[in-house]
C-alpha cells in the first residue's frame, strides 16, 4: 500500500510540463465554454497525482511513460515541491467544481480556473512552477521542515545547476 501512494523523487520535469500543458488546455476550454463538468476529471486527476504521482493518474502515466521520453533526456527535479503543487491544484480544482456544480457560483469558479490557467501555463510554457515556489517559501519560513526535501534545503545543490 505504501508503494501505491509513493510519490516519485525526483520527478521528470518534462513529464510535469506535459501534465501542466494538458491542465492549461482543459482549464481554458472549461472557462471559455462554461463546461464546468470538465472540472470533475481535472480535480480527480490532481487528487490522483497528489496521492501517488503518475501511478493512479492516466494523464500522469501517459505523460511520464509515453510522451516525456520522446521529448528528450529526463530532467530530474525534486519531487516534494511537485507533490505540493499537485495538492494545491487538487484543492483549487475541487473547490471550483463544488462552487460551479453544487452551488452555481460560476464567478468564483472562474477565478479559480483563471489561477489554474496562470499556474499551469507558467509551468508548461516557462518551466516556472508556482506551487514549487510557494513550497520553497514555506521551507525558508520554517513551515516545511528541511527533512521533507533535503535537496530543496541544500543550497549547494541548487548552485550547481
């Protein structure tokens, strides 16, 4: 059971960007068409990836096993910040789904979709992970123990890249 919910560390940045690109497109389509039902598979995918990385996520498996290997050599990055980013995406997409589908509060759901579009676009297009930056700030502030991500806490490893 522990292996089922194990998150990979390191994560292939190429696969993360493929997933983010898909989230970017689905979020734009949802916002543009008001097809709020798309928030359900979007939220389920985020939850699956936050729990287990690509193991329980069809999109994660496709990105890491099929698409990313065709994009070039793996680009390993620390896993814990990526898991945090997936958890934030799960929270935002689930909240948007509940707001839109259960309560009909489309304006608030649209704001959350806009935030998902910005974050997933930054990740997929610019390789800038907003969730990872928030995770890093949490580490600097002492909210996230250094043991959670030894590589993130070691400034010498970042200076080498």
